[in-house]
């Protein structure tokens, strides 16, 4: 659930915007029609920070501990034949 508002609207109705976020919405703030910021719940922010730390090269196993039972997923991925870096083979 995402809602988009202009910066002017967010400024004028900040309390209402915060209430929307408390209800579970993500509020995207736009300036001149372009997204520049977002209001999210604190737990969403924690997840964003954790994902940014591992980066795209970390893969799923790097975010273990994010939910109950995720350690089992890490074990399965590590035992998988496709886990790790790919061989640089040529396409025919």
C-alpha cells in the first residue's frame, strides 16, 4: 500500500501523513512530480538499512536472521549446486 503526495501537501498535512504510515502505508513524497523521499514505519527502515549493508552481491543468504527459520534457507542455498559465483561460460 503506497500513497504519493507532493512535498507541499506532506508539509501541510504532516500529522495526517504520519497517521497513514502508522496504519501501514508507505508515503512517497514528490517534488516537481519526482519521488524524493518516503515515510515508512521504523521496522521497514530497519529492513532497508540491513539490505543496503549487504548490497546486491550478498544474495539471499546474506540477509539471514531476518525471519524465523531463515537459517534453514541459508543452509539449503549453500548446499545448492547453483550457489556462489557463476562460471563465465560462452553462449552458443
